[in-house]
């Protein structure tokens, strides 16, 4: 099985479960709940990868240097998402394993060497996201389906979490372009990988901030179709 297939199934399974439970409990399909549940599930997986970035930073740097020496600066090695793997290695994709750390981040470092440099903003902001938004992402995804917190309390949590993600991505894009990282690789890689992969963490957190504000201002989950 290819890694991309396994990750897609993971996200689809948990998003589908949350969406189905929402429909069963509240009698409707909410596009807002679906979009933010999917993003929170995706972010939770990315958090695991970002914890792996921290745990295996030395191995990532070594792999990046090997890639650069073999392929040349800015040349993208085979993308790990398209790699065929067995069951055990597939399972390691969902924990902060050395495999997911080196496979993902050493590859992305070809586009932005920040991820092979522990002193860089890119490295630090992603590690920070991994450790600080994993639990809030799970809590938010579950609560917009079956509330675990009062609406206003979840809204305050959501505003903090989604703003952190949005602002961190904005600053990441600034440093990426300001420092000329895009000059390292073909424009197609910037437009086809860097921009959409990071753009998700601007568009969906912006939606999340709006939804969180509604939770606070309404004092209810009405924006998600819950009975008030």
C-alpha cells in the first residue's frame, strides 16, 4: 500500500465517523462541521509528524545532506507519500517514528532547508505546532460533533489554536519568500507543493476562527447545526 493511500484512509475514516455521528445526533449534515473536523484530523496527524521532526532532527539533517550530496541542492528526492510500504511501516506513519520524520522532513528540506536546521523559524514553528495543537485539535473535532465543553469555552480554545496556526503559517510564508527559498527548486514545486501544503493552514484556520467566534458570540453550537 502506498503511504498516501494509508494517510488518506486514516483522515477519511475519522472525518467520516465524526460526520456520521454529527448527522445521527443532530439530524443534519453540516459543511462547517465536516470541513473543520477534516482539518483537525489532518492537523492531528501532522502534529505527530512534527513531533517526529523534533525527536529525529539529527537523522533528518543527515538524510537531507545525503540527498543534497547525491542529487544536488534543491533537487527533490522521491516523495515518501508515493512509496509502497508494508503494514508495519505503514503503522509507523501514525506515530513519531524515525521513518516518518526522515522520510517527510528530509524530503521537504530539499525545498526549504529550514527543516534540517534546528535554529530556523520553520523548524521551531512546526515543532511548536506539533506539541501545542495535537490535543486541542482532537478536542475541537470531537466537541463540534458531540460537545465536551461549553460553547464559549471551546470557542476561546478554537480562537487561540486557529490563530496560532494561521499566524505561524503567514510568518512561515514570509520567511520562505523573503529569504529566497523558492529559488532553490523549480517553480512547479513551489506552486504545486509549498503553496498548497501550507495554504491549507491559512484557509481552514481562518474558517476555524470565524466558527470559534460564533461559538463565543452565540453561546451555542448553532453554527454547527446543534439544537440551541
